[in-house]
C-alpha cells in the first residue's frame, strides 16, 4: 500500500486547497514527525536508536512517520541509518531557533508560576 503523506496540490487536513504551507503543517503536525526531524539533526540513526530517542513512540507509528517523511523527501535511508536530506536539513535550520526560543519561554513560564499561584 502506498504511503499517504501530505503533498502540495492535494487536499490535506485543515485545507481543501492543498497549499504547500498547509501540506507542510499537516505533515509536521503528525505525531512524532517534528521529533524525528529534531533527533536526526544530530546525524544518522538506526530505527532502534530513533525509537530510544523518541521515548514513547510505538514501532508502528515510528515506521509510518519514517515512510511519510521519506515520501516527502525530508529524510532518507543511508548506510548508517535514517538521515535528513538536504531539504530536511534546510527545514531543520528553520526549526532550530524554536529550540532556543522554547528555553526562553520555559523560563518565563517558570518565573510566572508564583504570581499565578498567588492570584488563585
């Protein structure tokens, strides 16, 4: 059975138009898609290594996501396991700032907790 991954020009979750950005949001919004891309940014990994890094992902879901990401040309299978393609590396370069921003966000939330608890 062919892998059903969101493709620009085709209807996707949340959009009948199939605009490229909506296809990308559909793909990246799927369970573990972003986590897999994030983990592979450090270099190639085997299926087992990815499963260990992604903690609670089931083998079925991981296998499905890997197939979708391969069909979308974001990852490929190399000699040492799964790895980001040049397109996947380009996408990660745009996602990487979210990692830095998330640390700032977490700090703000942590600093805000005592004030919120006082108001409750």
